[in-house]
């Protein structure tokens, strides 16, 4: 029950599972794997080498769930080795907005909601149930703790830190490991 439109491009080695819908102009690179119950919008690009999108989350709660979803909007770029999981609950979804960039080795866990114009730098990861609103940049090698909500239009965290609060702008410092709110004018 795949639904690929005529103007979807995919290279050899790409694997597209059952119940997948892919919009016009989307490019699926070699060795990209897209699991079931995934909907991908128009003009997206999934780079080669190990992207895994729309698979069951790696947690025990999800073992019995038959139908949860992964929805990706339009004009999003997904680089090498990115993983985006489906939701854990029956009928629930992981949702990615429009015009996003997921650089190499980023991870979006189950039940996350990622807004429009979001950039996740290399090796950044979102734990389950995280909400990232519009126009957010998350720095490289940053982990965002589960259930965190990030306000829109913020610049994310610094290299090697994690954040467990919901800031306008969170500047996590290596020396303190704590999150400090910084106003937009001071950033």
C-alpha cells in the first residue's frame, strides 16, 4: 500500500515500506529506509547512507502498538544517518514541520513535534515527547531531555550539553552544566 507520486525520485538501495506516502519532488537517496505509516510531503531530500525514518520507537511500551505515525512536511532536508521514530501510542504521531534541516547523525525520538524552519546540527538528539516550535536552532552534539518544550524563534544549546528546561534561548555552559535564559537582544 505504498503511494509514491510520479515525480518522486529514489535511488537504488532505498527501501520504502508499506503504508508510506511520499509527495512530489521528494528525493530518497541510496540506502535510505522508510518504515510504515509514514507520510512525507513535497520537495524533501533524504541523503544516502543510513537514514531510518518512520520505524517503531526503541522502547518496550511500543512493542504492541500496531498503528502510530510519522509525518514530515515539505522542503525538509534529512542528511546522512538521521533517525526519526514513529510515535509510541496507538494513533499518535511524530510530526516534523516544513523547511527543516536535520544534519548528519541527528535523532528525533517518538512523539516529538518539530515546528517549521528548525535546524538540528550534527549529532543533536531529541528524546521522546519533545516539542520544538518554529525557527529554532539546536547546536551540535546536544541532547534535549524528554518532555522539554522549546519556545519559538530561539537559538539552541552549545556543543556537548543537554537541557532539561524550556527556555526562550538556552545557553548551556560546559563549566556549569546549567541552563541560563538569555534575552534575544543579549544573544
